C-alpha cells in the first residue's frame, strides 16, 4: 500500500516538474529568475524595454547577403511587361517589352517549356525587348511567360504576361 502511495507521489511530482518546465520553456532562466523575485522582475523588464528602444547597430540590421535592411540595395527592382493583347497564331513571332527601374541590370523571359531568353535594352525606347516565337504544337489557349528583372545585388522581381493562342484548346479542369 505504501508503495502505491509513494509511486503516485513520485508521478505527481514528476508531472508537476514537466508542466513547470514546459510552461517556463527551455533557455528562459532570466524570466524564471525575474518571476522568483518581485523587485528584480521590474528592473529586468525595464532594462528589456530600454534595450528594445535603442537604435539598432548596423550588424543587427543586416539582412540577407549583408545588406542593411531598408537600404536602397536591399530592395528588389521594379518591372512591368507588355505583350500583344490579340489572338496569336501558333508559330508567330511576338515582341515582348519590359520596363524596369534604374537599378535593373538584366531581364530574362522564361516560357513554360524551359526556354530562357535574355531581353536586350533599347536605349531609344528606354525599354527591354525580346522576340518570342509561339510554339507550333500547343494545345492551350493561353500561354504564360515570366519576366524576371534582376539588379546588381541579385535581388529580383518576376511578373507574368499571357498570350492568347488562336486555335488552342482550353485545358480541361479535373473537377477540383
């Protein structure tokens, strides 16, 4: 009988310790110490507030690839693209035009079948251009082309243009 009572007591103590550990979390010794003493809890909380209102050091504000968060170099370029809005016959060549922000170093067109085409900058038009041939064998009525602009710090932005294909068969939905 004493053994059962002792086992229950050990189980209750163990369960209490596990609950306390989970409630406090691991690595939270400072918070645990602050809860244990009333006066130091106020001091540590006010120190945390003061520490969080300080101006971050450059090392603390560094983003991906060591760029300062919020700096001009940490932003991706801006890009917009244009394609013909008419029905296009398979096999036809179309011109795709893109305009990018001043920090754009390259723009690439990628179609859905794995081909990549670099867009060339036309200084007279102040735009990037590329000629694209619509595939002859297509069974879709709308072809999506991605336009990706990259800047000097390897930031990028992607936009999509869609070509309406004449004679294409709309993709059947599977009922989902």
